C-alpha cells in the first residue's frame, strides 16, 4: 500500500513573528494567503496537486485556507486537533525578543536543549511527537492505496514529521527549516513513512 502525504505549513499570520503554539489563533495576513496560494499553484504547475483529501489543524491560520481549498476542489476535509501546534506555555503571544528579555534562563535552556528545555506550561516534546505521528499514521493508514493527502499544519508539526520519516532523534527537529508555506512530501508504504522532499523556496 502506497499513500502520498503532503504537509504544508500555514502562511504568515497577522501580527508578525512571535510564539504561536496551540493557544494563539491569529488569522493569516494577506501575504500569508498569497504564500499558500503560490505554493498550491507551484504544485499544480508540476502535476503534484492531485490531492484526494485535505486534513487541517483546527487553528484558523491553517483551517481557513484548508476550508477554502477543499470547497474549491470538492475534496473531503477533516479537522484534526492532534495536528495543532506544539504548546509554548507562557511564551505564547510573545516575540522572540520579548522571550529573550523576560525569560532569559528558560530561553537559553530551550536553545541548548529544545527537546527538554521548555517554558512553564509548555508541551513536552515526547508527548507532542507522539500525538502528531500517531495522527499522521492514522490518516495514512485510513487512506486508500494511491491516495494523496494534503495536511495543512504548523512548523513544529512538519519538523516532527520529517524526523519521524527519517527515524532520527527528537533533537533533529531543531535542524529542519520550515518557512511559511513550505511543503514536506512523505510517502507511506508498508506501514512506514519515507521522506521524499522538503520545499522551502
């Protein structure tokens, strides 16, 4: 059984760059919408947009685009809360500069050890990785052979998916680059994920 899984990150949200985990629900900016439309158009231009189903995080920066695209394509859409972003606890809503200034020790601990060094109220990486990869495996296993799923999600979700496919250690999530509207392509075969490509440009 072979299934294709495309994971696309949301575009730029309103409010600029800041920590948005699973609590901050900013909508996409106009640029964010354009970034996602451009990514879809680029996939269409090379014949790689033949999705059979769309799955989305419940957060509006993902869900709004997923709903529009599903309606335009006449595709089934599923909202999966297990694909929401990693929770960043007391850092949510703050810029990187604000976190550095207000939570210096915690920020340095996180940068030194992104797996275990989390802010107060943040979601542990082990638990996050488990919920995301379990959800991805569920969607891949439920799809008919030859299906192609588009998942609209978040930066750390996509990093976790890449590390999952490579069977790498969790620290590797810190070294996967995920720009706005990037696309990670996986292949699900014989109950295992395989990494095909990551498109950031």
